[in-house]
């Protein structure tokens, strides 16, 4: 019986060490938002210097730019963040090389703000309604942004049916 408790203690200690190591890998810095690509993707320039970085907001899925509500979502994010300083916490890298990040601006979690404003969905994973399910429920109840249309299509379903949006012409 004693061996079981020792094993459990070692496992919990290892889990704690894993969590600390994962947190230690988060990259945290202040940056200026220099471009808003769409409702969940921005370019930033770290205030400490270095290269520009493309970031995807963690925990949300905004409408594709060619999807109904896509331009409004991008414009809402741009009004809030363009040329503003944000606190960045990069949590991972996505398949496209973007940092997946939490952004904070003037004390607000930007992703939560986007969902609460009806400009993005809480990112669903398997059966979970995602980290901002409560904010999404409020936005739906208030019929804000994309939720004005009760039949608004999740961006991942839109991408599945239509593929990626065409790139805009360079001008």
C-alpha cells in the first residue's frame, strides 16, 4: 500500500514539473500590432526589437475573410488593436508557422473580447464548446456580430465546404 502512495506522489510531482516546463516555454513580450490580417490573425513587432511575427489568437475561430462577417470581424479587431501595444503570450506554433498566442490589451483578453462582441466563435475541440463558450452564449443571446444570423456557419465548416479564401491581389 505504501508503494502505491509513493508512486502517486512521484507521478504528481512529475506532472507538476511538466506543467512548469510547459509554462516556462511560453514566450511573453510586449509588441505593437502592425497589421490585422483577419479576425484571428495579426502581425506584431516586439517592442524589444527583432523580427515581425505573425500570430493567431488562441481559443477563437473568426469568420474567413471571404465568408459573411469576415471583413467586419477583421475591421473590429483592427479598430481595437492596429498600432496599439499588446501583451503577447505565445503558447504554441500552428501548422502554418504562426505563433498561437493570448493577447491582452488594456487589461482585456482580446480573444474573449472578440467572441463577446460576436466577431468570432469560441474554438471548439471535439465535444468541448471551447474556452469562451460563456462569451459566445452571451453574444448569441444579444444577437451581436455574426450571431445576428441564427444560421451563421462555423468557419471550419465554411473551410471544409469552400476551401481557403483566395489571396487578395497584390497592389
